[in-house]
């Protein structure tokens, strides 16, 4: 932690002087983390996220070497340190905590990125994405994620359906909210597991 704090200005400068493709790569990965996915982003998921970034979307036939070069730049540590913008982790990539905090200050996850993340993750992971969206007051994104999570293995669907109803309430859609609560009661009101009934 100490090294990251000391090197924070250098990490910020590296990001601020990045090419548009490099900056887009870091933004895409940080958005994945800010969306609440509880694991590193894979290369394939990163490519899907980059398709939403103007600097990448304007070049649909961009060679894979561009991604490799941008990743190599992002995971290269600062001189005489171990600190980098991104790290290879568990078969994917994760962002430096300071960079996540910095981009939090600079803006929120774009709405279309929330939707894409909810499509890319597993139904079980979508539950966490919904919580992240909800805590950021992104109720439509939370609704999308919890709708996807309702397809997971039990007990996740019960939680997802209940959370869906709450999100619909926040979105001031009372008829759909009532229907969602009724769906929870129909599906889980008589469940033998106490956790599902609660």
C-alpha cells in the first residue's frame, strides 16, 4: 500500500499520457471491476468491453497485436517498482486499486457497459453486479443484472427476484414491483429451506 501511495502521481501521469487505445483498455478493465464482478476480467471479456470504446470500435479489424501491446504497456511496472496500472491475475487481469479510485472520481460506469457486463458474467456473478449497480443508484442496470441472476442455481434466484422487486420500486414502476413480489411469494413462499422463505 505504501508504494502505491508514493507512486500514485506517477501512475496517474502514466494513465493521463496514454494513447487513446491504452486509456480505453484501462477504462474498460476498471469499469469491469467497478461493476462489481468478483473476479479478474478474461481476455475475451476485455475484447468485448473494448468494442464499446470509441478508439477501438472505430477500428473493428484492429489486430490482436494492438491489444497485446496495450496490455504489455499497462502491466509494465513503473521504473524501480512493482506498481503498474494493471496486473495479470488468476487467468485474467485486474486493476491497481488507486487507478480504480481515480476513475471513480472521474465518472461512473457508462450505462451500456453495465448492460454488457450483465450479459458477459454468469448468472451467479450477475447478483454481485446488481448490488454494485444498486449502490451506485444505477437502478436500470441493477434490474438487468438481477434479471440475469434469476437464472442461477438456488438460492440465488430468490435473492435476485426479491432485489428485482426493490429495483422496480426505485424506478417507480409499482405494477411491475407488485408482480415481482408476487413472483417471489409464488416461487419461494412455501420453500422448505428457511433461508428461501425469508
